[in-house]
C-alpha cells in the first residue's frame, strides 16, 4: 500500500494534474449550483469529455466534478431556497433563513468549510477501509454476490420508506430493463423486440442520463421560464476568519455528521439525499436548543454539508471493493471504469493499484482545493448562475444529454433509448416513483443474475444444488443484513410513534 501511495503522489504532483483537478472543480461547482442539476447529472453529462484522456486522468476529473457538484448545490439552496442537488435539501432549512437576514455570504462560507471537512473524512475512510474490504471481497463467490445483490435491493425499503410498494415496483422495473439483450450466461436473446441494436443490452450511462436528466429538464420546461431570484448578502469585514473559527468550534457536529455521511454512503443506493437529512435529524436530536433549527443557525448547515460530501468517499468504498455503487453518481463512475477496461472489485487493488490509489489521493487534493475554488467562485456564482432563466437551462440540458448519450458508443440508437427512458422516467416521477430504486435495480440486476446462475451451476456438484446459497458464513451474514434492512422501516415507524407518545406526555 505504501509503495502504491508513493507512486500515486508522484503521479499527482504535476501541473497538468492540478489544473485538471481545478477545472473539474469549477465544472462541478457550476453544475451543482444550477437548480435542478444533480451530482449524478453533472458526472454523467461530463463523462464524454474524459474519453480522450488516460483512465487515471479521466477518473481524477470526474472525481473532482463529483465532489464539487455536491458542494455546489449549497449555493442555490442557501440563496434561493432551491436545492441545487438532492444532497442539499437539508441545507435550505437553515441556509435560506440566514440569507434572508442578509447573511448569505456567511452561510456559503459555513457550507464551504463543512463540505471540505466532510470530504476529507470520507476520503480518509475510503483510503484506509477500502483495502481491507478488498481482501474480504476476495472471498466472495457467485452465491455471495447473489446475496449482495439481494441486500442491495432491500435498501429500497429505506429509500422509499414513504411508499415501499412503489419503491419495489421501481426496483422491479430496473431489474426488467437490465435483462434486455443477450443473457450473460447461456447466451439467450431476451426482450429485444426484434431489434438487433438491443442485443448488447441497455448501456448503463445511457439509462442513467435518461432517468435522471430528462425528467428534470421536462420539469423545468413545465415551470414556463421562471427565473430564480437571489437574496443579496451584506458584506462584512473579517467574515472569512470569523466564520472559520465558528465552524471549527463545532467539532462534535462536524465529526458526527461526517461519519454518518460516510456510513450512509457505504449503503448501496442511499447517497447524499438521505445522508444530509439523517445528519440534520441527529444534529437536532443532540442539540440543547433544538427549537432554533430552521431559523438560520450554523449547526444546521454544518450537519447537512459535512455529511453529504462525506458520502463521496463512503459511496466509493463498496464501488471499488465489490463493484456495487453506494450512491447514484457512483453508478456513473462504475460505467466509466468498465468503459476504461477497469472492473471494480479486488482486481483494482492488485492489477490496477496505481490507478485506484492515484484516484483516491486525487479526491483528497480535490477536497482541499475546493476551499479556495469555492470562495473565489462563490461570489460570482451566486450573482449569475442562479439567475439563469429556465427557458435557456432546460434546452441546454437536453442538448447535452443527446451529445453525451451518442458519444458513449457513437450509436444513435443510444440516443433514442435515452430519450425513451427519459420520458418513461418523467411519467414514473409524476406517478410518485423515484429514480433511485429503478437505478438500483438496473445496476444490481446483472450482478444478481450472474451470481444466481453461476451458483446453481456450481451447486450441481452437491446433493441439493440449492444448498450452495447457504454454505458460506458471508452468505448468512448478508441474508441477516437483508432481513434487517427489509424490516427496518417497520421498526423505525414503531419507534417514531413511541417517541411521539413520549414527547406528548412530556409536553402534557
């Protein structure tokens, strides 16, 4: 590991790499600050620009874009009460009240410091936890990968806790889409409707662009060209240093929220949209003055922004060790790794150790550089970007999605598929279906199918071939985790009712 880290540092310390990181940070920051553009969309839309780069350089740029787009969502969340990304939903609770008081610049600085702190914690977890998990991953065979896919699917019960049935229907839709094309084992042609272009299946990035970008663009079009208005902030002297001191005094909140963000990021399919709300809830729970949350206090912004940037490192832990994305943007990076001939899993830490360690170290530097880039770009972004009319923004998104989809395989069919899935995603969104479970099913479908079929073939050597799924201790651990994950929403609702009853008794 030490040798790999030394080689990674030697590769990164070049003017070219630093310029690429800064360029990626600006691109991600700009995209994240645009209301309606998610971190997933930012990474997916800018993937084609990395095709001409070396695999390591392309990953470095996309990593910087990912990290800064999560942070960039705080600008519009604070200044116009519109989350730039789903990861910034909780930031609106206290960020916008601060902006209305004329403290928008201070709120942005708080978000900047907290995002850098959380990003560093997440990357450190990735650096030191990923290699040990990679060794554990070597013990995974087809049965374990099947149960891992099942465990990933059960996360839907938490993702769609408001409507679990719709969540699982969405997951089933994703699983069905993943079966289109030639079967990975057996070679059967399925659900192509006679179109030879579909025999290769649905390209993952094409599907992601369709499900995440097009519905948002169509939603913007439905807004009929409304503009986002900015709340002006009052300038104060010495605000940078004073805000830094105020944020660093909240070490308990910073560390707790960052660790929560990392843990939530590790859970397949969760991501910053959940992490920021979980961290905000915990900040309220442990606070001595919970009634002040929502009125514009520093703790609310710290909790959400440190947690959602910690998700970046946490979400990549299952990605690089097991090939299971922890968050939707990681799914795009998964597709990029495959396009570059790099299969996520233990192989990354053996055959391609120089690539993965260079990528991890670059995330650390991207997080550090996010501080000056955010401070410099913030003053410009909050005055210009959030004022863009939707009538310009929506067509630009659709144009970029078409270019991005076509560039992946230079195939116009991918554009048609992307647009079709986009319209389907928009209809499902209007019906209350979130794209998260659909994406999760799309990603985990091939993993679960391959593991299931391969395990059955191996089980032919046993008296009962189905026992192959229950022989390994890892399989039993994953089965137990799946059952706990599936039943957690029921326990959570029961606990919430008990807390409510106790709260009413205390008030009474």
